[in-house]
């Protein structure tokens, strides 16, 4: 099989693999070359894969989609970090990904406040214009 991992920045990984194991909201899956075609969302998780030379490797991924079609497994995620040990990638998820999620939540809160302020401003403007004409 061929594994390709994309992020918004570009291709993070492209290699031949024997199998891949990942977690989706509906459970863990191990995909092999003759596995049926497959599409699923993914939350933060550590994906393990076995290369053609029988090396076990890992990728920490932050939210995305996995698609297996024929001999290709394509993973598109917000952020991906390659690693050789589970310990280092667990730290990446615990620190970096959690921090990015907190920043995203803060940004969403700020955007919601701006939107509410804009709507209130338009309502006041509309009331003032309606009061002059009426």
C-alpha cells in the first residue's frame, strides 16, 4: 500500500507500507492491502504503520480524514508530527495539540464577541435611522 499524509502546509509523508493502525470515532482500525475501501473522520491520535522493511513507525495527527481506496491510504489532517517512539508523540499530543486547541477556542470566542458587537451596532444604527424617518 501507499501512505500519503497531507497537512495544509503540504505533504508530510509519502511511503510504501504493509499496514496501518488508527483510531476513528467509531473505534480502532487496522488497514491492510486488501481491506475494503474506507473513509472516516479522525480526532487527535497516534497512527502506527509498518513499512515494507518491517519498521514500526508513528505519526501524531490532529483532527482530519482518512481515505483508503484500492492500494492508497490518504490522510489529511490539520497538523502531523512524525516520530519513532510513542512516548515522544504522546507528549506532542498532550502539549502542542492541546495548546493549539485552546488557542482555537479562544479565537472562536473572540470572533463570536465581535460578531455579537457588530449585530448590536447594526441594530442601533437601524433604530436610529427608523426614528428619524418615523
